[in-house]
C-alpha cells in the first residue's frame, strides 16, 4: 500500500475550525529521517501504521490542538545515548487539506527539516508531509509530544504561516548541531529556532541564536556514541566545528524545559500505540 493511499486513510473529519490551508502534492513519498538510518516498527503492517497516525490526529483534535511538536524514536531506545530519546522532530499543524481529487478535509500537516538536499548529507531542506510519514519510520511504539499553551501555539503558527519560517532555516546540516550558534542546524534545533522566532516576534536569525545562547540549556552528549552508531556515515552526518568544549545539542526534552521556563508549555508526554499517554519528566 503506498504512502499516498495511507494518507487518504487518515485524512478524515476533525472538528477544529479555522484551519490553515494546504494542498497535497501529486504524490506523497516517505522522506528521509534526520539521521538517515532509522528503524521500522511497521514492516509489513501498513494498515497498523495508518491507524496509529489517525489515532494521534484524533487525539490532538479532541484536545483542540492547533500546533503540536512531535518526535519519533527512529532507533531502539537501547541504541540511543543518555538524554536523547528521539531522532526526528517536527511541527504538527492543523490544516484544511486539499486532496488530489479536489476534496478538502481537515487534518494535520507535518512541517519538517530533513537531511539530504539533492542527496548531500551535509545540506538540509524544508518539507511538509503527513503524520503517516512521521509514523512510518518509528522503531519504538510511541511518539514524543509537546503541547504548547494556546498562546504559544499561536506564536508558532504565526512564524510557520509567514516568511519567517524559511528565514529560520540553515541549510548546513549536522546531526550534532550546536543550538547555541548559527553554524549548523538539525531538525530539532530548527524547531527550537522557530519557537524562539515566535516568542520574540522577529525574523532576525542572529537575534534568535543570541536568545538561545542566553536562555536555552542544551543536552550534553558523548561524541563517541555517534561515531560507533554511524560508522563510515559519521563524517557525512556529523560536523563538530560549531562546538567549543562539551558536545551539546537540542532535544525534545530540552525544548520542553525551555517552553516551561518561557511559560509556554501545556504538556509533555509519550503517545503510545494503543492510545495511552505517559507524561515525561522535564530535563
């Protein structure tokens, strides 16, 4: 079953008014993940993947969420270093979606930064796709979810729906990007930068990074882990010249902590296959 058909399965009526407008492309293909080597929980089970994506949409809509921050673990938990629970992060934005046949249905569009512009692992690009794309590359049976406060959701949406969104993108990619400067970027840092642009109401990227440097506390990680995990791919996916001292990066947990400190966090939890919710502690 193709990703396009799976999209049609979960784009159904959700009762939120005044959604953003978005049109599906002629075909929808699963995109590259942040680290390029993610696992597959749903191998041979496309209907189960579509059902889980739909369940998450219904869960968010039932809670009247316009913008959520969602992350997947594309590798098994035991293969990830301490402090890193997920490998790809994006924005879920409630939208009116125009299908290829002209029908308009409400649902969530996912706003991502992906590695691999024109096949170059050192460059990234922005792309919009659907919850099924986020779900398809799961290696663990849960997704991490941050629900910002309604006011913070509006601020983030204000960036996403304006030229400020693209202005927050740094094409130079590193899996281990330092979120306190502007040299490289990965998907989770991009999410952080969009949030800060919304908080400050600006499109000046240097000012966003200056704010991050004084208000955001990143996660410290071991560089050796990435070398052993990625092997020969390490040099293509990880640049470290933006670090001076310990290696630090943005994670879903550190973004949740930042939102809490900024008064913009409503909830932070894992959404499991089966529909259960487990609150996550702040960093």
